[in-house]
C-alpha cells in the first residue's frame, strides 16, 4: 500500500470519541505504542477487541480497563 493510499484510508476513518470504536492505528496512538505492538497485544489476546468482518476494532473503554489492570502502585519506604 502506498503512502497516498494509507493517507486516504486514514482520512476516511472518522476521529473517535469516547464511545466509538478505534482502529488498531488509533488505539496504538492512544496508547502511545507502535502499530506492531498493538497488533501483538491483539494476537496474544492480551487486550479485548472486536471483529467486524475482517476488520479489527477496539473500544476505548476496553483499552482503559486494560490500562487499569496494568497499574503498578508505588512502594512507600
């Protein structure tokens, strides 16, 4: 896929609000990780996702829940 095709595809994807579904790329941006690592989390079933036909979508609320589950509290000394 060329850069122009990627730009067209991404521009056709609406910006997401809190209740919308995110693409893998949008979820990766939200988590500040690479697309590759986001796809790895999905492949390893470490983060919940939805299949819409052959497309993968993630709910922002599921991503937030995933982050809460990964919270590591500070140790008081």
